[in-house]
């Protein structure tokens, strides 16, 4: 049994157990472990996504995440990850209930395959003199190819000469303008209008505008912009993880392809010879939803597989979508004799 446990730990860590602590193997899954929000406005939607990926063979399960301060509310987007699957720990800064300099340590608890904790850190300063209402630019779902526009109000109380002098954005598909709506003594309000270009790419929009002011204490005020540009074709899941397989093992999973109007699937292809796609006769019928079975046969040698599946249709003259597929072929390292020692 000791030999079995040592082999399993080696599969997780990629090295012998004495060379890598339990906390370290878990931390290696995270791209980063700390984030500073900077200076943010009152009630502004302020979140950071700590991305993590299961880079090991066994499934990873996150049993919970807690914060050391009520100024931050954390949650996990996906608590069980197979090999190469990704998830996020979302840290929501509670700017509507707290002010001033705030920070929190987020403790992520993993209970499978082994117990470990990873600590993440967020910090920021919440202003009380600047208020964003509503807290962010929320486009919601927008059909690709169609423009959209939203507005928020920026209110300030303090200096009588306070102004927004510029707007910075690194996103070429967003255009923003600000109009002074009212000024009275030390109070001023602005209308911030943000438009989304019709040629914006499909997918989730998570960006930020920076309002540049003449206030030297806090020159920039960030405003979150979010939305989802819905493409002509959608595939679920958006990425296909086949997990770990032994040499010669075969697995079949399904992709769901959905369009805004009825369409036919013309061809499904992948450059890797281990993939096979057997479409039924109904694939030739125009439908808004098609099921695409994906069969993968593992080769004789251990390998990490990351490929793209290309799905060609006749929608609007030939709309195409692609899906990333991943798998890991692992050697048969554990024998019956090992488990009995």
C-alpha cells in the first residue's frame, strides 16, 4: 500500500513526494496569488478572477474558499477539475458596504486527491467621494454583428473644480464619451455612455475603462465593462477535456452545436489521427441544434494531446466554429502487485 501511495503522489506532483510540499503542488495550479484593485469608486463593481488549471493526472476538488475580511466575497466557478480543465476563484470587492483601504486573504481549500490550502490576496482603496451608478457597464447578451450602448452615472462630492478630463480604453471595440449633467457647488454628475462596435468578436467581454480626472489624490477611476457577444454558432462545452486514458483506451463524448437559425453540418475534422467523428444521417437536415459525437482512441505511447476540432456548416454561406480538445495518455504505472504491498 505504501508503494501505491508513493506512485500516486508522483503522478500528482511529477516528482517524488519529499521534493514538493502539499501546499506547493496546489499553488502551482494558479497563475497568480495576489491582486491590487488600486483606487476604486463607491458602489463600482470590482472583481478579480484568479485562474487555476489542473495540471495533474488525478481529479482536483475544491471544498471551499473563505475570506479573512467581509470586504471581499469569494466563490469558485468550478469545484471539480479533471486533467487540463480550468476554473476560477472570483474575488468580489464589496465597494457598496466598505470604504477606505481594505484587503483580504482568501483561503482556497482542496480536499481531493490530497488536502492542501492555497492563500490568495486582494487589496484596494474604496473612495467615498466618487460613486458609480449602476456599478458597471452591463451589456448583457448581444448578438454578434449588432451594436449596443449603455450608460452609467458618475457622481462626485468634494472639490468645486473636479472634472473628468479623459477616458482611457485598450479595447478597440469600445467607444466611450462623458457628458457633464449637473454641477452645483462641490457636487457634480456626469453621464458616461459606452458603445460596443458591431464587429466585436464573439465571447465574453470583461474589460475596464479608466476615467482620468484632475484630482491628484486619485487621478483615475476604473469602470468595469461586461457582456457576452453571442456568435452565429455556439458549441457546448466550449472546450472538451477527455481526461486521462491508458494506451489503446477509447472514449466518446458529445458536442452540442447550436445556431441562431437552422443549418447543416458539412464537415467535422481534426488534424490528429486519433479522432473520429461519426455523424448520423440527421446531420444533413437543417436544424438549430446538432449533436456531434467525438471519439478518441489513445495511441500506444504516453502523450499530452491538445488539438482543435473544426466544425464547418452551411449557416450564412459557411460559418465555421472551432473547439479545443485535450487528453493525456498515461502509462499503466500501477499494477495489482503494487496495490497488495
